[in-house]
C-alpha cells in the first residue's frame, strides 16, 4: 500500500449520506425557484421532495450508460424540472429555458451543512491531513454542485480535484473513466491512486484500470477486504 499518493473518494454513499442530503437539496431548490418564479420557497421545496421520492420514474426509459448517457441525463433533469411547474400549477417557461434551469438546479443547489456527512468523515479527514496524500472526489453530480456541497460542509479545502459527470463528460465509471482520472491526477503510475467507493462495480472498474481500490461496505454484503467504516481507512493503507 506504500505506493499510494492520491486517494479518490466517491461522494454520495461514501462521504455524504444521501438520505440526509435530500432535504437540503429540496430546500435549496425551493429558495431558488421562489426567487425566480414567485410563490413560497417551502411550497417549491415540498414539490421537489415529491419528485425526489419518485426520482427513478423520470429516468426509467433513459439509458445513462454509453455515448448517449450525458444527453439522457440532461433529458431526465429536464423532466424533473418541468414536473416542478406542473406540481405547483405554475406557468411553464419555454423548453429552452427549462433546459437551462435544469442545468442550474443540478449545478447550484447544494446549500448544506456538515450534517450531511457520514459521522466517520471528519475524523478520517483530520487523520489523513497529517499525512502526505493528495485527496480528490469522484461524483455522480455536476462538479459545481459537488464543489458547493463540499464547501458548505466545510471540507472542500481537503480536496484538490472534483471529478463531476460534466467535467468527465460521462456517467459510466468504467476502466476508461479511472484511467482518465489517474491521468488528470498527474501520476506516473495508476497504482499510485486509491479509489474508496461504496459501489463494488466502481471498485472493480478501478482495479481493472490498474488503480488500487477498496470497497466501503457501510451496510449489506461485506467481504474480508471491505472496509466497514472510513475510520478503518488509515489502517488499511498502512504507513
């Protein structure tokens, strides 16, 4: 493990608890929509919470893998944004404006607090800050939203790069994705990078590209090589 110089953390499910995050996102959307379109922020937030609860139905027929993944993601975001106006019985902007608004909502609505972080994140970052590692984040969200989230959670100073779906221009975290991540980290060898992720598929893809990777199994199936908590990461890496 001594070759590790760069550690890349998945965001949702690894650093951030999605269940804790959702109300903050809904509140942020509510505030933004109230400023631009009137009515009460709490009403917009409640409408968005209904969309969050049924999120996958808006993407059910959309394939987020492959060459059309980003286009299909934007289509799904268009649908969720348009649904906001319908739930609020508010006049819809034109289609181009809804597309622009969808991108804005996906990029700028992350006014959170450190409450959204898993309880083991801050102690882990405090420990790693005493060691000579370069830390980064890989996110399934837009990079700006991830950056805003980390800043409001008061941990952005720990991370050098935020790899979002827009800056990577793909949703698939396959071997090609991780090869590109390693290249952008500027390492001479992929094995100098460690991926920490709660999705075992991402772990396997990273390993297939030559990176080191460890599965964070907060719940569900675990194996002997899984971490149960980020508190175990420093020991897993070793000296």
